[in-house]
C-alpha cells in the first residue's frame, strides 16, 4: 500500500492497517448506496488477489483485475 493522504501538515503515508480500514469504510458506503438503489453490489476487492498483476495501486484495478 502506497497511496498518501493529504493533511494540513502535508502528505503522509498512512499505516497499512489504517488504509485497509478506510478502504473497508469506502466499500461499505458503496454497498449501502447499491442497496438503497436496489442495485447489485459485487465485492471485487474480496474476490481478486491483491497483487500488482490485478491492482494498479491500492484501490484501482489493472486490465487483468477488471
């Protein structure tokens, strides 16, 4: 995990645990929006191996991941 976070003090690299927690919150929000819209939600982050072949960075899929 390498994405940085902008803070008033400048860019910081969060711990892997913090970043994983925030990505889980983001995915939970997506899941809730899908449920509200009666849309299907597929948790691809749980189904796709977390490798550089599948992910461009911490949260974006490569062509292979897509």
